[in-house]
């Protein structure tokens, strides 16, 4: 599951990067679409980072438990 989410976020970042290149070269259709893609990529990355942090915290908590 986590690997699929990483791949999804990576593809959103790639789309945003391509949109930025198109905007810089003047090929972009709409500035609004570019900004929307950038925000989607940013929010997706932030969500993935928070999920990763929570998973690591949970793992560390389990490892601290005494049997």
C-alpha cells in the first residue's frame, strides 16, 4: 500500500514538474491548472510525509514495549 502511495505522489510531482517546464517555455495552456497541479503535488507529499512519520512512531512504540 505504502509503495503504491509513494508512486502516486511521485507521478503527481512529475506532472507538476512538467507543467512548470511548460509554463517556463510558454507552452502551458492555463496558469490555473499549473497552480492546481502544484498544490495537489504539495499536499500529497505532505500527507505522505505525515503518514510515514505516524508509521515510524507506531513502530518505535511497539519496539519499546516489553514482552
